[in-house]
């Protein structure tokens, strides 16, 4: 059996659990590269929107993902850049429109196959923190440690709202909460790689924790001296 993820740290969890901010800081602290895999599914969603694809058509969405040339750069400064067909589209990935459509695209098995192959290639040299939904369960099954970061949906919706509220056209908290509930539901119930903790994952509930506390806890776990 192929081994994937030796020397990697996997962080999974639902939307706005803090995976990106915590993962970036943990990677910096450990001198590892960082890859936010959600950005790759977001990029496929942006490409589908740009192509005017019908989001009810799996075939159309698959064709867009197959045709796009996607490069995820896991930079040494802890950021991820996404380049599609030679253009850096990183700044377009976090709109509410993308939030509300990305789970449709990421539920398609062929789209996942394309992204997972690219993710494994990036992890093949180890020393990487990779965050997503299926990193510990599917993408890097040999990652150690595997972390499942979570918080209640109310906490997570509030975090996402605070993060985006100064952007023009940002919807009210109730709508952010509703979009997130829908996304959690699709991500957890889909057939292809549903969101769930790996059997050997450490579950970290972050409701009552600051970012710094979570980073320290994960750093302890990664160094093998968790209490
Ligand atoms: O930042 P946030 O947690 O809100 O979302 P994200 O990590 O950017 O992921 C966006 C979406 O991509 C998720 O809702 C999933 O549908 C999908 N995703 C996935 O299916 N598998 C991954 N490894 C990462 C993201």
C-alpha cells in the first residue's frame, strides 16, 4: 500500500474552526510548509463561476476542474498561493459567493481525485502542515499527528462574520450562520470523503481557547508531549 504523509501534520475540521490561522502559525513555529487545501476547491469554484458553469451539472463542473491548470504554492512564509492558468487568484477565493457554492464542487469525486493527487505530490517531501476536511482520513493517512479542530456552529459563524464584516456586500450574521450550516451538512453527509475525524485523530474543541492557546496545544501534541 502506498504511504502518504510521513513527516506531515494533518489538521481537519469544519468551516471556520480556525484551521488556517492556527495551521499557518504552527507551520511557522515548526519551520514546515503550509497548505490550505480548501483553497484548491475554492479555486475550482471560482473557475466554474468564471466559465458560467451550471452548478446543477456535475459534468460541467468536472470539465472545468479537468481543464484548469492549478498550482498550489505552499510558501515558506506560511501562506498558500493559488495560481490558475498562470494567474494568481488567491485574493478571489474568500467571497461569500464562493462560500455558498464550494461544497457543491468539492462533493464531486472526480474533482477530489484531481486535487488529492496534487496535494499528495506537495506532501511527498514531508515537513508540511496540511489543513482541510479529509487530510487525516484520505489524503495523508500516515500523517502524525492528526488533529481534528472544532467548535460549535455559533462560535464558528461569529468568527467568520467578524473576519469578513468590513467587506462590501458582506451578509448579516444570520445569513453567514445559515450558509455555514448548509456547508457543514453537505461536507459531512457527502459520499466522497465526508468530513469526520480519523480514528487516530486528536480532537481539539476551540470554543473557549484563544488562537495562541490552540497553537501551543498543537505544538505540544506535534512534539509528542501533550498532557
Ligand atoms: O475556511 P473554511 O473552513 O471556511 O473553508 P475551507 O477550508 O476553505 O474549505 C472550503 C470547502 O472546500 C469546504 O466547505 C469543503 O466543501 C471543501 N474542502 C474539502 O472538501 N476537502 C478539503 N480537504 C478542504 C476543503
